[in-house]
C-alpha cells in the first residue's frame, strides 16, 4: 500500500486516535499513558497523524519538559505496519519538539509491545535494568478548590497501619469497605456492590473517628468531615446548609465523608410539637439516597448512642453496614500501650501488667494514662532528680499510678448496653 501522508493533529482526528487505542488494547497491549493523558497531550502538546485519504492510520504524540522530551503515544493501524509510517511520524514529531531545546527524547513501552522497529530506526537505544514507577495523585487540580471550600484534606498514607491493635475491627473494615472500594472492577466481577454508607457505633473514646480517618488514608481518598454545629449558623438554616454541603461534595471525584455524633441531627422523630431538628433529619434521609447514586465515595456516620437514631435511618438501603467499635481486647491494649511507651524506656516497663490493669479502658483512656505517666516522669527528672546524671524515665509504677487515677470513659452499664446493641442493631 502507498499513499499515506503526515500532517499536524487536528481536533477532528480524535475519533481516529480512539480507534488506534482500541486496536492496541484489543491486542492485550496496554499503553503506559492513559487515554485521557493521550487525548489531552494531542490538544495541548505535540501530535502528528498519518493519513490515507481522510482515514487516520497512525499517530504520534509527544510532550516536552525543559530539555527532556517524552513520546506519549505511538501507534499504526495493523494493516499499515512495516511501511515506515512509525519512523516517519517520530521524525516529524521530533522536528516539531526541537524548538523547545530538548536534548533527550525518551519513550516508555509496555513489556508486551513487540513492534519497536520505528524507535530503533530513529536511533533510540533500549535501556536495560530500568524500573518504571507510577503513582496516581488522589486529588486532581480541579478538585482542590472544592476540597478546600469543604475544609477537607488528604490524610497521611500510614494512618491505617498506625491503628494500634483492634485486629478484628480492622479486618472487618478492610474486607467489607476498603477492598470493594479500592478494587471496584474485581468486586463487580464477583457481583459485589461497593458500599456507599456505613454507621460505626460504640461507647465514647473507642476510636470511631480514628477508623474513619484510617479508611480514608487506606483508600487515599479526600477526608471531609461535616460538622452540624458549624452549619447551624448558616443563614439558610441547618437543613439547607447540609444540602449545600453535599452538593459541593458531589464535585469531588472521590471522598470519605464523616459525620460524628450523627444522633445530633438524626434523632428519633416524634413528639408534639415536632422538634425543630425533625426537618434536618428529613433532609438527611433525602440526602443519603442521592449520595449513594454517586460512585467513588463513602459516607461514614459515627454515634455513641445508636439507640437514639431515627429508625428510618438504619433501614436497609441507606446504610450498607452498621458496625460496632468496642473496647480493645488484650491484644489491642498491648498494641496501644506499645505505641505510647517511649522506646528508650520500653525494656524497663512490665507491659503485661499494664495490659491487665487497664482492662475496660478505651483507647482514649490508655492514651490519657500514658501521657500522664510520661508527664510525671518528665517533671521528676526536671525538678526532683536534678543531681542525677541519668534520670529514670517513666516506669511500671508510673504507669500503674496513672491507670489508678484515670476515670474510665465507659461504665459497666454502658458496656452492657453496647453488647445489647450489637445483638439488636449491628449489620455486618
């Protein structure tokens, strides 16, 4: 075949490039750069196409950054290969990028790519023993404005690993929430619908907020916390401000949305005259179904008093799971204590004794006791052991004294009611 020619890319060539892309992917050769990146570079960077008549039979796309140039896309229709089209397109593309002062032109190819003649013909060298690293940035530039307006943020990536102990809870959240959301294609293959909303319930101080943040960290999704108390002062009222907030959230590609103490805006309706908050509860009941229709987001509501929630809120179809977060068991308490005892003094502390003595403590209680023991040891070193060249750090007795002086957050009655709530309301 003859009669092909090369010219600069025109906007009406996009369909032809899409057909080239589909032909490549159908042959099980996934390009390194995504289709959206290729399309954007066609219009913003440098691109040439090979035409036979008006048909696009090849395309080459490049991007220049200072002295470095990159080939973003190179493809020729299968029926037109071995005719020098690829080599000619690379030459044309290089000529158009030369005014940028590039001194090196590089290309990344998938391992499955078999046709590399065009690169070799243009003098490209195959570099050995190189690794390609890739990371997707969780929030794109256009989403940063909306995220900033909402007061949301990207959390550090290590929060999930930093949750001490709580192995059972972590495993449950990993299996039910994180995995289906992080692997939606695989979930769909198995007929699993990724969750859209979940309630975490349990006594105060058991780590519900920590888990919500850890889930966002694990997914690398923006974390947006909704504060009803702050919205209450809005001129349009709490219900209107809540609706407006969720409209802004819909502008984000992904988000973990967190409402703590949700019982404040979703308590049982009823009574005469109706409570002013009933309108807010009604609005939340309308918001959740609309929120569930949007992909790539998760609503996490936390409550210390699940019995206070309106029964309509917990019906199937609004929340996928209602998950209890209770007091830490022995293994969890040990992991939490290990995180708070300073490493230089860890060997001198009887960890098992602290774990046993802190039975019934919440993670917040353990943190308080640990901080108190450290503070007491610091004060002793500064004011009492001034003549000691090597003052002692916090020891077992310091921690036990702090444990004895700590008033536990969760009473025996609250703990018993929590077990009843698990039987009656949990949905795992």
